[in-house]
C-alpha cells in the first residue's frame, strides 16, 4: 500500500475513535409493561354508578398514584356521559359512620358492603404495590428492585361479580451505582407508567 494511502487510512481510523468517544451515551429502552386484562373485555352498560376505593397509605408517591387513578376514572365520563361517580367526601362520611378503615388490601366483601352503603351498582377497587423501604435499602447494597404492580378491579355490588380485573406490572430500572440517589426517580417513573397503562386499559374496556 502506498504511504499516502496508509496515512489516510490511519487518520480516518483515529477520527472514528475520537467520534466514538464523544458520541452521546445510548439510553436503554424502557422495560416492558405487562397487563393481564384481555383486550376483548368490555364493561357492561349496566355499570352506571360507581364508587372508587383504594387503601389508606402513607407513601407520598403511592398516594399520588391513587389520586391520578381516581382522576382518570372520573375522565371515563367522556366515554359514558351517564356514568356517575361517588364523591370522595361521601365515601369518607360513610367510612366514619361505619368506623371502617381501608386497610392495605381491601377485600371484595368489604368493597361490596361499602357499595351497598353508598347506593352504587359497582365499585372500582385499586391497589398499588411497589418497592418497600426494605427493598430500597437492600437494592442500595446488592442492586435490583421488585416491580411496581397496579391492580384494578370493578365489582358489581348486586352479586359480587368481577367484571374487570387487571394487574399491570412495570419493572423498575435499577440505576447505576454512581447514581444510586436516583432510585426514587426510577420508582416514580415505573409508577407513572403503571398508572398510565392501567387507565388506558380501563378506557379501552369502557369503549
């Protein structure tokens, strides 16, 4: 190979190496979300008056997720204008009168009982599961976090029939060790994606 040609090849190779060093780092694609509800599920038109239930929790991120689920449920009125949703104030009044406290896992029987007291034909029940404080502490040492799971269910008060059941599972991306402080941000991202997918599946069922 002539010397000028050889010099040109070497120079080109060096420029490629420099370009690779300054290239933007690759951003990994979001991990896959899994929904369990079949796309063929359709909420009966007989569902007209709904109460929204979810557990009382102290985690701010989970509280925010429940509030967004509640707000998204109210938006279902865009698809069914005749749909009536019980105000949270009415639910709180009934809970106080009956001395009920919504525990971490609200049972179907409790939901149906509250539905009868509220005078609704069905209950929308939500439950959000995410990495606990113990999971986060462990992940800071050995890495890896359990997924976020958003469970949604619609139960008919009359006979306890479950007409909609969905569990949305969202993996939590583990941040690199040098940015471990962003763990809460990763969990928040997974929660946001789980809530968005849950509401999308619910809207599809109310189509």
